[in-house]
C-alpha cells in the first residue's frame, strides 16, 4: 500500500470480513454505522488497537472512506494511525485483523500491541 494522502486504509480481505461482521451484527446496509478504529493504552508493547461498530461521529473525530467503507477514529488515535492499513488474515499462523502501521517502532508477537 502506498498512501497518497494521510488517512486510514482497509485491505480487500479486511473489508469483506468487516461487511460479514456488520451483517452478523444486524447493521449491514445501515448507512449510519461505520467501523471505529482506535488506540488505547495497554498491551505488552504499551498501546493496543481497538475496533468496533459505531453510529455516532463525535466532534473531533477524523472520518475517512476507503473502498466504499467508512472508517472513523478519534483525533488522538489518528496521530498513531496515520497511513495505517487494516488487514485480515485467515492463515495457519493466525486468524484475525491486524494493522500494517508505518508509525509503529515495534510490535508484539500477538500483533495487537505496538509502540511508537
């Protein structure tokens, strides 16, 4: 992935999985819902990623759209997530979402935690 502007991006595989999860949650096709991406303190490297469905954009939120999917993050999290791509793996070495974050100086083996 080569970022052409500062944003948050999603791979095709992650988009397919997010849409499936939105369907499972009963919010598929509801244009009020989007994927909220965030960073919280904790994890073995100091910071952890957080994903959730939400339908309320807050005043300081940063809103992006990639591949037709709306991605929202709070301003503080965005400082850690600039030009990050959300991806999904269903391989033998681990199944789930992971972040390709160019801002992370290191990450832990589980892929859920990082440091800058």
